[in-house]
C-alpha cells in the first residue's frame, strides 16, 4: 500500500545467457525515471526477420527499493520484408463457378528432413480460409484463419511453432482451403466473389538445424491437390 513505480530498466539480448552475464546486450535502457509499466516501445537497433529476442526488466519504487530482475521472457519476429517470402501463391487448377460453392480444394506436399532439427516455423496465409495439417495433426488452434481484412489491400498471416510436429525422414503437410470472405458470399445481398474468385495458399515452412543449416518448404508448383479425399493421404497433381 502506498508504493508506486518510479523507474524501470529493460535489457534485450539474443540469448538468455547474454542477459544473465549482462554482456553483448542488444538494447539496455539503463535506469529510466518513469511510472510506465506497459506499452514501452522498443528503441534499440533494427530487429531482423525470423529472429528470437530475450528480455528482462526491473523496477524501482518510491521508497528507493530495487526489484530483482524478472524471469527472462522472449518474443519472435515475423517476416518483415516482402523479400523474406520465397513461397508462391498456389491454387487448385479447376474451373471457376462464380455463382455456386464448389468442393473445398485440398493441397498437399511431401518432404524429407535430415536429423538434428532445432526448430521449425510455419508461416501461413490464404486468399479465403485455410486449415493446415502437418503429419496428420492440425496446425494451431485458430479457426477461420487468416481472418477478414480489406482483402484487396492486405492479408494477415499466422506464424506457428511446429518444431514438435516435424521429424527426421518423411513428412507431409496439407492445407484445405475455403471460399471465406474472399470468394464466398458476403454482404446483405449474398454476393459472391467480392475480392476474387479462387481461394489460394501461401505457405513457408522454415526449418533450422542444430548444425546451423536451414531448409525451407515452400508453396509452389510441386504441390498436389484434390477435392476427393484427405490431403494427408492422396491428391491429384496440379
């Protein structure tokens, strides 16, 4: 009671070990006289795509007491530049019906990974709705992804930590697409195709190995597609 924050200090580093040692820090605010305890904007060197950063904070109160450093927390950057996307938009090669819904296309890709996987991230979005699976298990817990935006201007994408879902050897990833707000019925009149006519997928799976090497699985012309069965078990070549 009667205690308020008077100052804070935030430190950011590329590893928890650097924070513990207090060396090779990316950003250190030093002691900042402020009661602010949220919405403190990062003001260090430019951050890079697909990188994880670790941070900790401590505060001082109006009685001159200093808190211990907080537990180390982290955040991860997404893909910041258009050039970071190496994947291509892909869609089922079939006739377009502008008046009626058609069966949802299912797209699939098999790939092989070597041993020593350190981490894996899936960056996924679609024109329309998508539901993705990796080795037979749904990726993420969200529904109606990627969400509704002004699809003629911008599309959201989601990032998933799929490290526990990939394995050395043979793997398979499958995505089912739906019309959604992109090409389905939208508005009071139920007009179809407000933003486009064909659902499409953009997916980039990035795997990092413990030896420092990396590998990518991209949506491209090598994927197969079908509307007849599960994308994990079959498909017709696009």
